[in-house]
């Protein structure tokens, strides 16, 4: 009887071991199949699409400054303060809002004077600069505003820059155009390669989307304007560009 029990127990133990070995083998087989699958990357087509929107500027930024010189530093500063205040008052009188006039630079420095032979004379001239950053929201005013600033004492005007106050809609239109452009390019590549274009796998937007002058030299970006120049002002047009990178699956 005892021998029979031992024999039965041995059979049960053998069955358990056999079942465990089979499970391990099955798990290893499944893991190997899974690894084979994960090692096969999806076939894709990567393209870059570009979208552009042209729009007209509706705002301008101008740096308007006053420079004074004198042998006495305090007097040079006093003269500069008076002239700068005259310019600011004149700008306010044209309708520019007070919050649209901001002082961006004030400095004073000594300048060594030299004789015709290039030797220092020992005399010092103090140079004082005061610059205000003016936001002009009515572009029809720009020409008159510049004339007014010069007439009231401004003698440095530079960095006229045109911009768009709200470019959200133009930016949205450019994004849509960029996606359509990417789809067109991807379809052409897929047809040429003899494959079927699948769904979009990922989309990324490249840095950009800021309005820039459409043509070089128009829009006044950073171009100095001489104080004595007659002002016709041409804002020109600006362009918003958006680039996107789109990855499509290949079916």
C-alpha cells in the first residue's frame, strides 16, 4: 500500500514539473515573438510642409531720441531733459497715448577732444542721449509724427519697425496651409514610390510664425531714418510663415 502511495505521488510530481516546463517554454516563445514584433519599426514617410499668410501691418514702433553736448555735464543733462520733454509733449499732442511712450535709453559719457593734429586738447565734452520707444497705432500718423518729433527737438530717429498687433488668425491660416502642403508632398512621394499613404503618425511645428517684412528694405526693420529726411512712409506687407514636420505611416 505504501509503495502505491509513493508511486502515485511521484507521478503527480512529474506532471507538475512537466507542466511548469511547458509554461516556461511557452512564455519564452511568446517573449521571442514579441521581441521580433517590437524590433520591426513601422514604415513611414517624413515630410516638411510650409504655409504662408500675407497681411498688412497695422502698428509701428519707433525709437526717437535727443542727443545734447556740452562742456558742463549738468548743463548738458539739463538741456537734454528740456528737449526730451518737448518731444514727449509734442508726441502726446499728436494723439499718441502716454502708455505708448517708454524711455528705453539714457546715458551720459565724456568725449575727449583732439586738435587738428590728432593730439588731445585736455578738453572734455559731455554727450547725453535720451531715447523713447514709441508705439504708433495709426500708421497714417507716422509721417506727421516723425516731422513733429524732429521739429520739437528730436535729432536721432532709428529702428522704425512695422508689425501686426494681432496675428492669431493669420498664424492659424498658415498652420492649415502647412498641413495641406505636407499632405501634398507626402502623397506625391508615396505615389512615386508605389506605396499607399496611411494615417498621420506625428506632427511637430518648427519655430517660427512671426510676421516679417515681405520684401527686403520694406517695412523699415532697423533701417536708420535721418532726422532731416522728408518722410514718406511705406509699411509694405508682411508675411507669416509656419513650417510643420509630419510623419505618415505607410500601409
